[in-house]
C-alpha cells in the first residue's frame, strides 16, 4: 500500500496554498480535538485522569488553548514553555514541569506558577537548598529503569539516556523528602518516543506501579500521582497500524489493580503526557515544487527544507507525501524530494515512488503536527515558515506568521 488519505480535504489545502505563501504547516482543529476526546474516553476509569500535552510537540498558543479546553494540562520543559502557559492563564496542577540539567530560573518560574515539578536528579533537592530556594509541596522524580527496559531510536536505551534517576536514587530522594516533612509525592517515567506497540506502554505501567508499591512498602509513602509519560506513536507509514488506546488502557488498569489496589495504597491519579498522538496526524507541511533535476537520481526540489521539518534528515523518519491533484495518477516515478539547504541530508524522501511531478505542483508532507515546525531552525539563514489552522468552522486562520528578514536580523548587534 502506498496511499494515505489527507487529513483535510484536498480543496481546502489547495485554497490554503493560494491564500498563503508556501511553505507552511497546516493543522486541523477537528482532528486535534477528537484525538484528545478519544484519549480521555479510553482512560475514563482513572480518577481525575489528565493528559498533559507535551508543549514541545507544537508550541503554539492557538493549539494549546484548544487542547486545554478539551481537558489537557500542559507538559512543560523550559522557561519559555512555562511562560507561554502562564500567558494563557494555565497554572497550578494544570502544569507538569519536567526538565533536565535544569537552571535555577526555571525552577523558580515553575514554583511561582504552582506547577507539579518532576525532578530529573534527586541531588537537585540539595542544590535548591544551597540556592536557598524552597522545595515544591509535591516531590516527584523521573525514574530511569536502566538495563531493565529497552528504549527506541528517538530516546535511546535507558541505560545510556541522560534522563532520570535509578531505583536506589529514588529511594534515597523520597527518604530525604520525608525527613524534611514532605507528605505529597509523585512518580514519573518516560522511556520511549513514537512507540506503536500497545503492550510496551502496559509493561511500562506495570513497571512503574511496581516501583510505587516498593516505595510504599519501604517508606510508607502514598503517591498523589503516577505519570506514565507519553511516547504513543502514530502511523507515519501507510502500512503502520494505529495504537489501540483501549488495549493500552485495559492493560494499565489491570496493572493498577495488581500493584496499587492489591497493596492497599491510596489510589493515585494516573497521568499521561502525550503530544504526538494528539496533534501529529492532524498537521501537514504544504510546499510547492520549484525545480526538477536529474543526475544519478531524479530530484524534486521544493520550497520547504529540513529547516521546516527536521525529522527525515535527523532520524531518517518516513513522512508520507501526496501530490495535490494527482491522487488518481499512478506512482510511476522514483524521486528524492529535497530542500535547498547546503546539506545532503536535506531530504524529505529518498527513492520514493510518486506520480510524475512538475514545477508548481503542491506537495503535502503528512503527519507534521508534532515536532515539525517546533524543531525548525535558521541554518543557511532560512526563515521559519508560517502555521495555519483549519478551524472547526471550516475557516483558514493564520496562527503564526512566517519569519521575516527583520526577525532574523533583530538579535544581531551591529558595531558600525
């Protein structure tokens, strides 16, 4: 199978490509809202379930307001993301702050907002003491299981990952907090990204609930929440299967009963921090063909580049490509689809079967709604592209303009 349906009607995409200069990322409000609703419905058994949308996936307030309105909190990992949440009026337990190698100003901002703070390193408690910064009311640590689990390509093997604390360090950190009179605790892990095996998340829940039960048995602590992290993948390739959220939920519930309920623990909230599965399939990069070139291969040069979508060049990730207006034309040609950066990995597709393509054709690169525009950069002086929303009312709305040369030059100090 080499076809994949567009998430938005082709006529709407064509209208957007007429109204706005390419390239731009285009998002579908209806699809995003439905994705949150599906996740909430799957975990309806959880008391006070909340998914904390990973702001890093798509840091645009228009999108963030949308997912918050559907019941999400915000998973923040930097000062800027915290600041964005604050400007939207999101505070307190609607923010989960999980960072690493964390600077002091980020801790202070998270404390000011009253957010949950998830520590990557137990020694940061001592460091905060040395900086004369108070601890949060809820102490939570990120668990790294090391060789106990296998990660995947994006995050890597847990034993080699820079994130999180060992089980022995967890015990030390919670005991330290108890000695200071802390009575509210959380627990977190995140060991895979874009994982499409439903059983992987069940195994992760089983592991983390077992760790919580162990901490309860050894220290007598109760957990206010257990955050299973995110990482639920999406079907980038036409042959990929969508993750069965109901299967994941059923497995998580069974593990919850086995470790939490059976050990007489006070029932904690169960949280997720998914981003990709919420917005990923409902975004696309719309780009126009500039040139065709034939040397040792056939190249199609478009006006987008790796600066607009890093994943194919960085990870070798597959993103499906549709040629607007040629859905019924056989994919009889083999192309590399490339941008104009001075880097040979500036490619959206390699040896891809596509219909015959002409200069001026509009290409739609699928599944860019997460870690697409967010990972943009300015190498070669490329200006980052716009973001457009297809609203539930059927309108096209510009939610981030394209950068200008003035934007690019604004931070330069001219000594002349």
